[in-house]
């Protein structure tokens, strides 16, 4: 693989478990009750559709967050993270955790305990826990959900629960993790990240219907089609992301009101069934910005459904154009791309990718490219070179075969 190209390797579970156990012993002394791992995620297609009750289609990454945890007899929570080497331990008492009462990285863990306790899913005590993670942070690959979901499966087990044993139970844990992120950590995210981290199956992508809550595990075996999924972390983070996210949400709500539908999902369904023509829907909006935003959401939901059809039919070598069209729509109609993301997808395609797109919320973060197996080093080298020529910070790369969701690993 080319010189200077940085790969974000995933730890094997044995290494992650050893890291978490060693860190736990150093921080707290003795042995944890166990080590639980939860993966980050990457969304294949279906971007900005979740809050429009649409479809999205994530897989779990081979990169996980490892949590070594031991219950206490009192209700104190003490957390140490290998990723926060210069911080003092994060502390709180379980009874004192609530909206607005705690801050900092520990809110993702303590908030999960709080939400589970509030929902009757955790009746246990406080705990000591050590966190070690190889999920790239701030790359849009959901290190936050990985942290929450590692805590959710650990607390379910140690509290004597069995939610982690079924998909239905895991869906309840998803809701607890979403509440932790929204109400305690204060990040207004939907449920895609937590669903992927808790529900994903190895070798499958997870089709999520954000209207009905239905999930489908669709086989996604790129290797047998001679392909692989390359993740490109652009290292770019542009300002105003939170404001832009909120403005996209409100534009979608405004468009739905003008169309007289509950959400743009209803408009997408009407277009898909032939009840409405897309042009007819857009004409009724009578505002160029709302037209562009709505066109992205309707076509993106359609592309996600088509993507699922191709996967079900095993026609993986045909998914490239859908990825390309998704990127163009996010760049031109939804206007959430960034120069670095555009450069990454162009360079990847020129180097032989079948298709490429930005993934995640946008304005930086990561892109994905589907590339012929064995060419990932060449494609990464080409993207790395294009970034150097453009004067961008060097990107980082990861391979992303679809892995399974959160579980106890030691
Ligand atoms: P993303 O989820 O895309 O990586 P977020 O901003 O949603 O980005 O979440 C990142 C935050 O999650 C970090 O700022 C930190 O508070 C918390 N976090 C994630 N992983 C860890 C970790 N291993 N140790 C400590 N905090 C973490
Ligand atoms: Mg996050």
C-alpha cells in the first residue's frame, strides 16, 4: 500500500479485551466482571432520510469500543477512558444523573444507565468502568453510539436482564441509548447509529424503516462479488454543522406542511407508487431551496429502496451508480457536502471505484467507495495523492466488512 497512506486498523476482539482489562486493573485494581464490545457504523445509503421517516441502510464496522465494567455496592459511577488520557476520571452518582445535571464524555455511559433505569430495564447499582476504543472519533463513524451500546449490553447483563438476547429486546436498548444521547449528552440524533451498533449482523446490512421501525437484515457480501468497502475519513470538520443540520430539518418540515403530508416519507411513497409525479410534487413547493431539499429526500428514499432490491437479488456489482447519484444529490440538492468529500469521491472513482459517496451528516467526516478487491491500496493512494495536491490534511482509510452488533467478548 502506498507510502504515507494512513490506515485505521481495527483491533481484533482479543486485543480490545486485553486493552480494556489492563486499563481497568490500572484504574481500579482487580478484575472487571466482563468486557463488552460495540461497533461504530457506516451508512451505505439513505442520508438525511431518518428524520423524514425514510429509509437508511447502515452496517456495523470492524472497529469497536471496549468496555470493562464492574458493579459497585453503592450508586457511584466512575469512568476512565484510554481516549481521554489527560482527563481525571469521570464521576457521578446514578441517582443524580438526569437531563442537564451532568456533562462531558461520561454522559454517554451514565445516560444509558439512567435511561435504562428510567425504563425499568436496569435496577442495578453504580459501577466502575474502563473504556478503550478503536472507533475513529469525530469521523462520523459513531463512536458515541458505540460507547452507549457497549454500556447497554453490559448493564443489561449485570442487572440480570435479557433484552440483549433478542432483536425485540435490543430495539428497547436502542431507545435507551437514543434517550441517553438526546437527553443526557444533548445531541439531537435519530436512531440509526444505535440500531446499527446493537442490531447489525455480520455479513449483512441493516435496512431501517424510520417510519415503522421495521428492520431487515439484508445479505451484503461484497467479497464474494470481488469487491470491498473502503471508508475515507477526510479529517475535515467544517463549522456551523449543528445550525445547518437544524436548518435542513426545518426546511423538510416546511416542505411537508406545504405538501400537506405528515413527513416527506409520505410524498416519497406517493411518488414510488405512481400516485404523484415527482415534478408535480416539486411544482407545488414553489421555492427553489425547498424544491432542492425535497428532491433529495424523495430520490434518496427511492435509491435506498433500489439499493436494497439489488442486495436482495445479489446484484452487488450494480450498486455503484446509486452511490454516485446519492453523492450528487447530497452535494447539489441538499448542499451538505464539502470540498474534501467531493475530492475523495472523484479521486476514488478515477482510481477505479464502482461508486462513491459522502456518508453521515456531511460538511466533513467520511466518504465510502466500493472498489474491486485488491485495489483498495491503489484507490487509497490515489485519494491520498489528490488530497496532497489540493493542500488538504492527509485523509485516513479503513476497510469496512459488515460486522455483528454489540456483545460480551470476555
Ligand atoms: P461520532 O459519534 O461521529 O464519533 P460524536 O460527536 O457523536 O462523534 O461523539 C463523539 C463524542 O463521544 C466524544 O467527544 C466523546 O465525548 C464521546 N466518546 C466517544 N468515544 C469515546 C471514548 N472511547 N472515550 C471517551 N469518550 C468517547
Ligand atoms: Mg455520534
